[in-house]
C-alpha cells in the first residue's frame, strides 16, 4: 500500500465535506488507488 499524503488545500477540502456518503466514497476510492495505483484510466496522454 502506498503512502497517501495530501497537499494542504486538498486536506482542507476533504475536511469540509459534510456529506458522509460522499466522504466515504472518496475514502474508499483513495484506498483502492493506494493499494493498486495502476487501476483506472489516464485522463490525458503526454
């Protein structure tokens, strides 16, 4: 599992999320990405 570090603006945004369902979705998705960073699709090609 990769270490997850948030930049201060991202951490502040995450703390401000009031919707518990949305916050739980964010947390589970972050954990999935930390376990396997190769999942998903690239948003742009360089």
